[in-house]
């Protein structure tokens, strides 16, 4: 009798432990999906580090989202405060704002739905849902997924590891990996709040250009701006082409430099120091392209051009021959190379 009683206790204990045990991969995916579907929005703080083999870059990120299509992502570059930017999506479209320069781009774009975004909750969950072969691991504090990414303009970052907090099912850490499984981009969340109260003007363009949002510098006083010298920067990645001409054009507030490269694929880079764009806040430049990350700043990418601003200098890369991915590679290699 004791033998059967002991066996019954063991079976009961196994059943209890199974009921209280770790969630399966499918259970976690269902919970993530329901979280995203049921929430009204979220706000979060994170730090992002980029380790691309060049000088590492660090950003502080503040994220706000309100269903369905309202987003605000504030990117504060720790080494270039004036280059801090705001990615905004509202009823009027998708914008990239540089408040310190009064500069804004308006995109004909489906951002953020058309590509992986390592700092947006919905994008991370979408990548999990879209990868039926995603790896899954349960640690003491996190549910960890290894999934494929969807970077349309960058095939060098095919995977990511996403750490979801076990209690809240919100992201805690994201590691974007290269083909050798090295971590190239890391986003670490320090705060994540579901269903917050967000002010009505959180996603308004004018508010984000003029409010000194979250420590992002606003446009300078045009009467007190001192024009700085232009330090010409050269790309270290030239896709097999060589610099054949450097042309300087004197402008009202400095100079414009035009670099012409010829070889396997021809392209031109224009550089010009800009202090303030006087009318951009009310009349953003419309781009039929996508906002893309260049590691050190956000750029405006089209099929034939890529434009960005860094350290108060405007850069414009144009080519009939470079692919979008090659344009990003060339542009990303420009920062910091001042001697030729």
C-alpha cells in the first residue's frame, strides 16, 4: 500500500511542477503577440552601442508609441549633441528632424513597418513571429529568441538575439549579429512602460523641433552663429573607385567641396557646412526614400542619393551606379577620415 501511495505522490508532484513550470516557446510567443495587440502604446528609455569596426558610437534613445501609427524616437549621440535627431511618425507622414539645425526631412515611407527596428517593441515581436525557426532559450530572468532580421539595405546583419523580461514580456536587451555571430549593435533598455499617458502634442512636428525635447538642442540663434571652417572628410570605403577631382566652391557662409570618384562605380560626395536651415521647420524637404542609420547619424536614402548631416556639415552622396547598400557603406565610412 505504501508503495502505491508513494507512486501517487510522485505523479502528483510531477503534474504540479509541470503546471507551474517554464513556459514553452509557443506560450511565450502567444503572450508577446497579445501584449502588442492589447496595449495602447508604450514609452521606453534605452542605450544603443554600435561596434562596426570603426570608432564605436553610443546613443541614448527615448521612445514613445501610441496606437496605431504614432512613433517618436529621440536619438541623442553622446559625442555630437547638436547632431541629435528625432524620428517621427504621425498623420502627416514620416520625418527625421535635426532640431539644432532646424532641419527636417519628410519621407514617402512605410517606416517602421518595412524593416527591423531593434529599439521598437512591435518590430521585435514581428521578427519573432515571422521566423518559424527562431531559436528559443529560457534563462533565470529572460526568454531569449534568436531570429532572422529584415534589414532591406544591409545584408551583413542577418540575425539578432532578443531578451524579453520574464515578468513583463517587454524587451530588456537586443543584440544584432553579423554573419560570424559577432554583436555589432546592442540596445539595452533601462525603462519600459506599457500603456502610459502621453501628451497630445507628443507626436507633433513643430513641438519636437522647438521644445528642447529631452535635452536635444534646438535651433541656434541665427544672428549669433559663427561660421566654422569646413574639414573635408573622405570615405575609407570606395567600392574600388579612386578620387579623381576635388572642387571647391565659395559660398556666402563658407565653402562647398565636391569630391568625384571614378572606377568600378562612379559617385560624387558634396560637403558643405550648415549652421541653420531657416525655413525647414515649416517646409521639410520631401524625400521619396527611407530613413537609414549610418551608425553616427540618420540619413535620407533614395535609389540614387544619400544625404546626411554630421557635426554641423551637410553631406550629399550621388551615384547612378552604387546600390543602396553600397551607398550606405560609402557614407558610413566617411566620418573621421580627414586626410587623403
